[in-house]
C-alpha cells in the first residue's frame, strides 16, 4: 500500500512540475537554485517521501477559455465571484523564480485584467482608515448604486423583519439610551449616513475587503516577475500610482499589501520612468514624481529590514535610467547617509543591497562620488566588506570598484590618502582585488595635487 501511494505521488509530481517547492514569501534577495523544481519535473524516484503528495493540475488553456469570466468576476464586486477569480489568478500567476514551467500565461495582457485587479485594491483603500485612529464621522456612499455585494453581515441585516429599526439602533450612542431629547422625535433617522448600515461595510466586511486587496496585490506582484508583463506594467500609470500610494501609506496600511507593492516596484524599476506621473496618460490617483521618491525614502528609512533593503535595491535600479536622475538628486545626501548605515549591518544581504545601490550611484556624476567620499565611515565600511570577505564574491568586487571610482576624483585624494597603508596592505594580501587596489594607489600617487601628497609615496614615506 505504501509503494502504491508513493508511485501515485511521484506520477503527480512528474506531471505537475511545481509541487516540490513551497510558496514563495518575500522578494528573493539572494540567488536560489531550481534543483527542487528540476527534481519534481523529472520525477526523481530517489526523492524523499516528504516531497511526494497531491498536486494540482491547471490546464494551460484555462486562462484563454475563461479570461472574460475572470475579468467580469473581478468587476462584479460580488464576494463569491471575486473570491473565485482571486483564487484562480493566484494559482495561474504563481511561478517560482527558477521554475521551468512553460504554461505560464502572461495574464497582464488579458484586456482589462490589470485594471480590474487595481480596482479591487482601490475599493479597499476607499473604505480603509488608520488602524489606531477612531472611526471617522463621515457620510459613506460606497455601494449606493450597487446591488448587495455579500461582504460582512449584509444578508443578515436585509433578512430581518425590521431592517430600519435594527440598523438605526447602530446610528449613534443617542439611540442606545432609553430616553431621547424632546427635539429628537421630530428628527428623521439618518441611519443611511452611518458606517455600519445597508450600503456600507461592517467590521467583518471591511476585513474581507482587506483580504481581497492583499490577494489582488499578491497577484500583481506575481505578474511583475514575468518578463512578458514588465513593459506593460511599467507603462501603466494606474498600476504605478496604486503601488506608490500603498507604500506611501506604509504607517497605516496593511503590511503585506505594502510588501507586495514594494516588490512590484522593485521588479519594474529597470523599466520605470518617473516622468510618467506628469505625462498625458489618464491619472486615477494624484501622484507626482516627488511624491514617488518620498515614498521610496520612507521605505528606505523604515526599521523593517525587508522594506529598507528592497528600497536600497530600488534606488540602485532607478538611477540606471538617466531620466530619473533629476528627481533623485535632491535626496542624494539622505540616500548616502542611509546606505552607509545599512552597510554597517552585519547581515550579508544588507551589505549586498547597499553595495549594489552605491555601485550604480557613484557612476552617475562627479558630485555623487564627492558626496560619498565625504560621508563619514563610508571608506572604512567598504573596506570591511572586502576584508571579511563577503559570501558573494561579486559584492566584494563591487565594493573595490566603488573605492576605485572614488579615487578617480582628484578632490577625494586627501580623504583616501589617510587609508594609503591599508590599500597597500590589501594589495599584497588579497590577490582577488589586487588589480583594483593597484589602480587606486596609482591614482593617489601618480598625479599629486598638493605638496603633502607629493611627499608621500605608496610605502607611506
């Protein structure tokens, strides 16, 4: 019996090809291997029994046959239809980083699908309020022109025999008292203007809307990992406005929703042009280029490790596009200071994110190299990354190249000459980066611009 179950499990793994590895949580900052996926794809009989189990098969033509139904289900706003569409899209859009699946459908190319998903997120943001704030006293009209959506306990409220009286009892603290004022008898019951009424959401309905928004943001994040969707999403203004607005409200917004939005922007950053916020494309949320950069800076200064590391990587990718440089230049002093602080963290992924971002920033212009060299502890912490050395050799190599770029500026010689003995020591002790330190010492000693520098040599005389 046990052999029979194992044979069934191995057959299912061989047919599915995606059952061996677990669900991906968070952006993969480091490199991963697809050995588990390849193992499942080839149906290795030597795999342990823990990797065997039931698998879910989704036909590659499912999205083509049901694309209109999926979009209409998202647009309907009905709880059952919306849940089905979100669950279906989650399965179809999920793909491991090194997965060899060939039936991954570029779902963002389905007409109206991306806008329908963004509408789910916008619907939640329309009814959301800060977690620590009191309930606002305002008139809510969401759903005034729509049928019952099924979120929360709307069916219970509509099914009661005395709907008006049961809902008016929630109108305010005055209705909960046994006696009322004399003038209150002549005042109409404005129960429809309260939060927990027929056309609005109670706490359970609000929580369900939040879960739908998080699921939609996770699907959008999965889209951004597919190369087929990058260009479409990077040029979709509504998509960029929504994700930037989510990370801008990271203090009050759901943390998973913010994480998904941030990872989406990081994936799209190489193709992102911030000038899209001032273009002639239709705008749904008022976001400017400055607002977008300030939202990134809020993530960079966040104490949450996943957020400020992703923001570091995002800045390094944005600066590659020269059109984004004018919007980032005013924030360079804050960026350098924060990146140097991240560089001091003992975590290897933190050092890798900071070095990768600084490597691209110093290539922008001379002013960037001068600012980084004058930043306190920048040189020492770059040297520490090289000395340790970093588990990823590429990070240490980039740190050495950053120092080489700083040495290319004559104005930085006075700062770098203080570390001349250290450079000479690493020239002879570290063969991997000897070429970089040889060029650094050459720049510091070959063309001296002061009498003090002229009297000094590579041997510290």
